[in-house]
């Protein structure tokens, strides 16, 4: 039933102006629609919204991420815009230079947005990418 319907993510923010500036200036995103209560962005075929809430930045898990063709190049561009990436050293997850090798052909990196939300970027083999058939 829902497998054929688009899915959109809702990202909590504490300060809408600060979040809009981060998504514009650091991530290079442009809003497609905004109201007094939320702002929507399109990223490829996906849509996500920023919405104000007091619980912004409290989740300790990854809220979502982007699939990119060249992880290192994307990270270099984002670092040039002031973004820093997380370093992890857990059983089953180790990063070097912010990059985790996941399996033989997948790599990922994580960062926090201006509101403390944990987001990711990943490089996947075509048949392993989220949403691939």
C-alpha cells in the first residue's frame, strides 16, 4: 500500500532562521515552499520539511541522509563551507577522516546540522543504494 507513495522526512529545529541559513549556506539547499510554521526542501525526488519544536536536536540517532556519487568530494566541499564530520570508534563502526567503510562497497559519513540533528551522506554501489530496485 504505502510502498508506492512518496515519503518525506520531518526535521525538528529550535531556531528556524538559523536552520534555514545552515541548509542554504552549508548544504546548498533552496526551499520550495514555506509557511509561518515550516519550510520544505526538495532533494532529488525526496522532500523534507524543517519544523519548529522544543525537542530539536535531542535524537541520538541518524535522522536521514543523502546518497552521493563521490563521498570524498562531497565532504571536501562541505568542509569548505565549515561543516565538520563525526569520528566514531565503536565495535562495527570506525571512521577515518570522518568516513566509515561499510561492507566492501559502501562508505558513509555523519554530521550535525545547526540544530544538533545527526544527518549522513553515503556512497553506495548502485544495487545497494537505499531505494534501488
